[in-house]
C-alpha cells in the first residue's frame, strides 16, 4: 500500500522551498536587491528621485478639490439713466395727478350717456332705473274683456296656450317648451330669477290670464335692463310674456278656448 509523503502546511516540499534552504534563500534575496536597484535606477533616469517620492508621501491622503469657475458678474454699462425724483432734485414736478382726474371725468360722462351713472354719497352705484322700453304691439283688449278670464284656472289656459303655439302657430318643440316653462313659473307665483343679480320678477305674484300683459311686458323689459340685460336675447322673460299677450288677444278674438279638452 502506497503512503503519501507529508508536506508542509502550505503544501510545498521543504527541499524546494527557498525560505527553508539557506543557499537558495541568499540567492533569492540577492535577486530581490538587484531588482530594487534596477527599479531605483530606472526612476532616476525618469527623473523620479527621492524628493519626488517624498512629496508623494506628504501628499498622500489629501483631497484635491477641483478649481471653481469664475462666476463673478460682469457689469455692462447701461445707456438707461437711473430715475431721479424731481422733488429731491429741486425741479418742477411734471406729474400732479390731473391726468387721473381728467380720466375719471371722462368715465363719468360716458356713464351718464349710457344711463349707468347713478352714484350715492359714498361713490357707490345705486339701483339703476332706466326708461321703459316700449314695445309696439297691436291694441290691447279692453279691461272688461280681460276680467272675463280672471277665474279661469291656470291649468286650463296654460295647456290651451301650449297647444295653440304648438299646433296653430307651428312653433318648434324647443320654442314652446322654453316659453311655457317661464309662463308656468309666473302662473304659480314662483317668479323668474335673474342669473346675474338673483333678483326676482313677479315673485309671490300669481299671473292670471286676465292680467295686462302689455303693461307687464314693459315692466319685464325694465327689470331686465336694471339687472344687467338678458344674455338669452329675450328668452329670460320678455319672449314668454309677449306670447302671453299674443295668446290673450287671439283667444279674445275667437271668443273661447282653442281646445275644449285643453286640461292636462
């Protein structure tokens, strides 16, 4: 049975290890010394002497920060002259505020022309009242005829009015619906609210078929103008009231309702 020869802890034979043999050890150290001399001579030829190496030792471990860029602001000569106060320079003041006074006077004149200049003692705009805008319609029926419609229930004349404009006049569904929605609010006493000022027209006042719609139309026009106008071009209140006037006249000429079964 073959036995393995023991080796050193590092697995190297003692005879072949230069550190355990004196002759070999001396030869090894001599080679190391010669190699160092060669390296030293090589450094000297390159100009890397001991002084350079010492400087490397001194600088070892130091952090060299990068150079900062020159961020200084370069001032450029400006042709614009700095502002100077006439008061401090003992000169005549060119601006006295008269320009603003003249501008305010022009604005006030324009307001008076447009009928919107109505200020109180503190300079705030009061409730504006403008001249009524009369609408040229045919003659209104007499007050005696209008009284005959005083006791007609609103359900009856509202439905008859809807069918009148839908079937007799041939108005579109959208036209009839927009008009009757406003007329129904007036008949129920809900009133019509202005979208700009939230003010109401005929709130808590139930409109009847016997009312004077010619006079109501003038009141509606005045109410619209006092509250900033109507962006709907009359559909807010004036067109529906005008349709009430037309229906009242046509029904008076007919002498009765247009549809006997007009109740909804």
